């Protein structure tokens, strides 16, 4: 067993790491990163890695972008902070809201800012409740999330999340949240069932669930266009069209959680465009600032806004907001980020390099460890299995996904195991074709080493 360095020991003795196996961490210690440039990050020993997960699906423009650094510094010099409470305002927030209104895939009248995706989804729930009280529908309060969905970790957003590990022992989910099925065709499709048939079945099951719960009690449905942390689950063909029709029939709002998919990740500005979703409202965060500073946002339609106006007139104030709702530095960086995305035509860039990414992902489907390979735009995952034909998974405690990630790290690639043993790739949007190939060369070596480890150390014969 490796001896932790002094520095690593300081980490272990001081930090409570988010979403980490705290016991293993005490033994393995941290990966301490020191700097970044382009799509690469460097650890404290100077070792270089491709950031294959764009940090946490967020560093769209990569590292060391001077324009973003200058935008933040300029704003700090000019006005480091002012808030938006009680009608106060500032130019960067106004400009950003105007820009979001222009590009939003939902009918947008106003924009509400937060500092994270979790706060943004919390705000979605509060607004849905407030709105339905305002319009005289006090029973219409439940929110439908989906299994394998990820929407954050606050009490409310973790409740929307459909991954049991985020609920167990936290006494979640809270009341008034229900979960529909995950749209995972490869895992949950019946033998011989096409993607379209599977989508029809899921939409029917959703409608059954709505009837069971009583449509008059359901305010909204929340979905990521591509489920990210749940395993990069790409919806089956026609799924969202069919789901949308069900929701419309029952006056249930569609909240598109674009926290990962927004800003070109799937090859369009929004995942909603890629999958024919017509959301009522959108949650965004992460790549909106390329993660240089924290920022989240939700869009508000005109009818909802009008109801909020009436209600705040009645109550005296619309009593919701964070100190950092519309932080000027975050807004300035977001304005610059979007300006750069538009100037360099990030959507076209993703469409240009995506075929290389998709082709390398597809090739890995033939690897003995890989059951399914899924990808779109610049996001994908390899679902690892013991047996390719029976699709039998590994026992989660064997940590096969984590092992691939560890080997990849040694080979100079940072990636992440999500949603069971699915190894996710989601590099910075500005990655080039050569860098994609560099990343996949490392990933292929990591998979080969992991397959060898599974057979030799775990004594498991991989089945084809
Ligand atoms: C789709 C989605 N929604 C919400 C969140 C929560 O965002 P945050 O971690 O900024 O609270 C995430 C984070 O990964 C996410 O992927």
C-alpha cells in the first residue's frame, strides 16, 4: 500500500469530500490538481491529464481562457458585488437575462439566477408550488422525476434525483416527489422491443402513474434530455415526443434540466432541440460560465411570471432569492462565455468533432468489458458488464468502473464511473479531433488493463 504524502495527509485530515467513498479515500488519498491549460490539467507532480469529464461536465471552454479571466477581473475591479433583492440591479445580470431570453428553448419572459444547478432545481419546485397556489390550484404540487435522473443534492433537488444512493440514510425522497422509469432501452427494453415501442410503453406507464397519483395533484415533470450522472442514458427515439403529449394532456409543466446538456453538449445549443422537447421552463448551470465561477439559472414564462406578480402584490413580496442570485462576477463571466461560444460557433465545432468521438466510442463496444456504448455530441458512456450477451453487471462492490477510471488516470485521462459501472466521457467542448484520439487511446489501454485485472485478480471469466 502506498504511503500518503504529507500534502495528501493534510487533505485526508481536513476535507469532507463530496460524493466520495470516504473510507477508501482515507487509504488512496486525493488526486491533487494544480493547474490547467486547454483541455489538460496537471497534478502536483507535473503529470498531465486530458480532462475527459470537463471537470464535472462543466468546463466547456477548457482551462486558462484569458478572456474569461479578464471578464471576471474587470467586473471585480468595477463592482465586485451587488445583489438583486428589493429591486436593485446591475448591467451584467440584465445583459445575461436578455441573452438567455434570446437563446432559451422555452418560452421565456424572465430569468431567475442561482449559484448552482441544485439551487436552480429547488427554485423550480418552489416556483411551481407558488404558481399553483397563485392560480388557485393548491393540490397541484407533486413533481415527477425519473429513475437514474440527477438533479442535485439539496433536500428538494436530491428528492428529484432518481439514484438510491442519494436518498439512502438521508431520509429522502421527500413527500410529493414520484419517479417514473429511466429511458434505458438497452437495459430495460423487452427482448425484440424497438426503441419506438419501448418509448410508447414508457409513455403509457407514465400516464398510468399520473392517473394513479391523480393528474390534479401533479405540477411538473423534470427530465435531463440525456441523463448524465445516472449513466449517460440517451433517450430512445420518439420518447420525449410521446412523454410531452402525455404531459400536455394533463396540464403538467415540462422542466428541462439542461445543466449538462445546455450550451452545445449534444451538438445543438440545447438538449431540448436535439430531442424535440418543448419545455415550459429550463434549468441551466455549469457550462454557462464554463465553470470559471458558479452560476445557475431558470427561465420563467410570461403566464407564470404574471401569477408571481399577482401573488407578490397580495403577499407584499416575492420572498425567494439567494444572496448570490445574479452575482455580477458570475454574470459577467457567463456573458463572456456565451459571447465566445457564439463567436467560435461552438455548436458547429461540436458537430465537426463529434463523429470522431462517436466513432471511437462505437469501436469500444467490441471490447470484452463493454456491454453498451452510447454517445451523442460530445457526451458518452461505456456500460461495463461481466457478460456481453446476458448483460450481467458486476457486483458494484468489486469496483470495476472505479478500476477503469484509476487505470485511465495512470494513462493520463480523467474520466468518471457513473450510474453503476458506466465509464463516462464528456470532454471540454473545445477539444480537437487529435485530443479526442489521445483521450481514447488512453481509455482503450485502461480498459485492456482492467479486463486483465478482472480475469486475473477477481478471477472472473468475461463472457462474450
Ligand atoms: C443534470 C443536473 N442537474 C443538476 C445538477 C446539480 O448541479 P450542482 O451540482 O451545480 O448543484 C447536476 C450536477 O451534476 C446535473 O448534472
